[in-house]
């Protein structure tokens, strides 16, 4: 079996809530997603998805996915898509860095491997742990009382894990955290995610002001060193996200006792192959994980579900269902939220079928 064609579609994903706001005044109302297809010489086609959180979150942007595919794609024609380690080695040799560009291809090849073996991807990633995967809901940055109302609404939909978007004015952020925690039962988990938005002295003020509250502090500052300084001045559980972009950083964080939980985003690391490596390393080191991606629709949600469902339950802090945040469905068969949980498909591969009428014309086509 050989790769005969690599192609891509561009799809816009408007948000159900109208907009999504986080630190530094950043916001997005329509996400620009790339659906990647890998076609083999025997007719099997696998699909992946890459959807950066705008061009100002991580070193990734939507048009860069398509430009990168045009650069990388010709180097992969003729390779066996089932040989995932070999394929990733080839991608890294042909294009230095740019892990988000490689993600869609890698996910699509896992989809092919599942179809070729008649197994769901989660089985190939290690097995299916438990009946389902617990989800969190990200709460867009707004006034404290509005965020509390939004959390209550999502509690009624079954969510028990919430990620507040803070990283703004420290005094307002303290109000946001207190307002939301006050209306949650003790069994619900609350994460205050600054998305690198505070400078160090602001983060210090916030963590000292909420040290009596049951709240996780996530990625308060831009640099690893600043986050480590904050970590050493709080007893609240600590999450690292943006800084954990490689196995090297994961090992460094473990050695420094820099975090209790890490966020592993599939496109930040370069696909399911490399995220599985990081996931398995976290399990061996006893670190809990949020297993997710930067953003996406049905295909990204399916990939997240397979990664999370194949992770031992005690190390699954939470995951997310991005397809419930957007108004456009790009595939059938994707996981659907059921009272704050989702489950990976039991069908071969990712278990999804793209809606070609939604995907439209190809914007990349390499053979």
C-alpha cells in the first residue's frame, strides 16, 4: 500500500456562541479549518484535520497548513501510510519544525491504518479504557457574573469540568475565579487558564488571592521560567500547556516538578504518533493529562476521542468536544456529547465519513 495522493479542503467553522475570547483581548468568531485527505493506491482514503486557534496563539496559522502541505506532500508520495514511525521520520527530514503542518497527514494515516486492519484507532493506540471520556467546557472571557451564568448553563448540560479564560486584569480575574467557584459543588473541577496572559507579578497576585479556593492554575505566564516561579509560590494544582511542545520540555517539567497536569494538544506536537509518545511518557511518570487540540470540528474531535479513550482513566484529567462549539458539521460518525462525556467510535479508523457537500472543492491536491 502506497500514498498516491494528498489533498485538502478549507472549511469555515462559525462558533455557536458567536465568539471565543481569551487573554490579551484575543478573540475568534469563525475558525479556519483544513481537512486533510491521504489517498492510497488501493483506494483507501484517510482523513485528518488541523485548525489553529488563530495566528496569535501558537506558532501556527491556517493558511500555513495549506502552504506546508504543498511543500511537504510531494516528499510522501509512494510511502506506506501504515508505517507511521517511518512516515514521521520522513516528514521531519523533509520539513524542519512546523508540527501543525504534519498533524493532518499523520491523523489521516492512522485513519487508514484502522481501516486497513478493521480496527478503531483507539485500539491501535493502546486499547479502550472505560466506557467514555469526561469533557471540560471552556468558558470564554467575559464579566465575572456572565461567566458564572455560562458555567451554570453548561452544568445543566452535564459538564462538571470547567476551564475559565482569565489572563486579563488580575483583580477582575480574581473576581471571575471566586464567582464561578462559589456556585460549583465541591466535586466539580475548575481551571483558571491564563493562556500566558499574566506577567509574573500579576500571576503572583492572583495565586495568592485564590490560595483558599479549590482551583487549578493553568499556564499563567509566557515563559517556562516565569511559570515555574509562580508554581513555586502556590499550593494550588498547576497545569502547563503552551510551554509543553516537545518531549524535552515534558522531561524538563517533570524534573523541575513544574506541573501536576499537562495539556497535550495533538497539532502542537505534530499528530497522534508524537502525542502518543508524550502520553505514554506521562503515564510512566505519573502525570495527569488534558488530551485535546487547539481547535477543530468533527474530525479533530474524533481524533481526540480515540487518543483519550486509549489512555488509562486515572491519568485522564479531561478532554474536549470541539464539534459542540461550532455550527457546521464536517463529518458523520464523530463523537457526540452525552451528559458531559463522549466516546470514541467502535468503527474502523476514526469512524468518520466526511460530508463532501460541506467540504467543497479541494484547495490542495498533490499526486
